[in-house]
């Protein structure tokens, strides 16, 4: 019987919010459990470092991470106990029809605003920025977008209609998701978290997106963005590539058993559009 859970999280506004949200969900069905929230790092970007999650789990039971900050390969001995239900990863705007705030520095350059009288402002106040990515954020090469529901709770912003089309929204891999990590050996805890928080459809989508990112040898944030979605039988991978502020898009689909074919087709399509070789060829010797 589990009577106490320690949840590690980033101390930033976004990191604190998603940890509190996970706590809320667990207490809904298990109100007797004592759940403590423990800040373990200043920024969500820190979790993308090698062995950070496994080292953190030495002092807490769970680690709550924004899905867009994850490396493509998990640490040894660590498991994703749950991938929580996804908010729409294209939701990264706040506005009332006259003014729009976007949470991605590079987004304003590729958005199509249908009404020229509407102002578009970039706001970095809620984006987790570590020392290693500050320069990249300023150049719009790296960043993240705040899921819209998180923005509304943290900042009290009024959400309304905006003249931005959904297909013009740029989303990074894993955007809109919350992942909960545990040690592989903590099976009772892992089962409890899985049963209460895991969303099968979202987990499948994130698997595709992380696989795509790993095939391109990309880090947790880059100008390679993708968004996977699909039915019980099929998956579609929507991919956006930004090169010198020019946006290239492709969509590939395949049966869920053919994960590799979705990624291969998307990469091939983007290489053809951009005239750029996206992957470094691996040459093996004799």
C-alpha cells in the first residue's frame, strides 16, 4: 500500500504547474496518499541532460517533465510510468481577436495572420530558458510553446478567438504532453501511476515523435518540429521544418505497425522540398 509519493519537478512556473496538475489527478482517486512536491531543478530544460532524470529519481519517487524537453533515449533503469492526455500541441497562442501573444520566438515569423490590424507579440516570460539555450532562443532556433491550458492557469490570461489558422501553428516534438518518470524497480508505484494517468493514444503519438527526432539525431529543441496523430489503425505524422525562416511541411501516414515507414517518408519528403540532407550517413568500415 502506497501512502506517500515524492514528486520532483522544475521550479519554474510551467514546471510547478504540471507537477501540481499530476498531484491533482492522483489525489482524485487516491485522496489518502500524502503527495509532496519537491523542486529539483530550476528549469525544465535541465531534464534533457544525460542521466539527469535517473539521478533525480535517487531522491524522489516520480519526476514530472514537459514532453517537449525530453531526450530521445531514456536513461537506463528509468521508465515512463505515464504519458498524460495531451493538450492540443498547436495551442500556443493567447488573444482576444485584437492582439495575440505567442510563446515561441520563431513562431511569429511563420504565422499567417489573416487580419493585418491584429498585433502579434512574442512573450518569453513563461518559457523555461537555461543558460545553455539562451542564445538559441534569442535567434529563434530553439524554444518551446506553452500549452494553452497551462498559460491560462498560470497567467490568468483571457482566451479568445484569434485570426490564426491551426495549420499555421508550429509545434515541437512532444508539445502539449506531460510525462511522469519512475524507477523501473518501483513496480507498484509505476502501476498506480500508469493506471491513473496514462493515455494510450497520446503515448503512441509521443513514441512516433521521439522516434522521428532520434532518426535526425536532434536534441530536445530544434527547428525540426513534428506532431503525430491517428486512429486505432493508422498514424499520421505532420512535420514542419524551418530553414532560414522558410517553413516546409509534409504529412506521412502508415499503419501503426509500420512506424519506421512513416518517419522515412516524412524525411524523404522534407529532403526533396528543401534540397537538404537531414541525416548524417553512417559509414561502417570492414
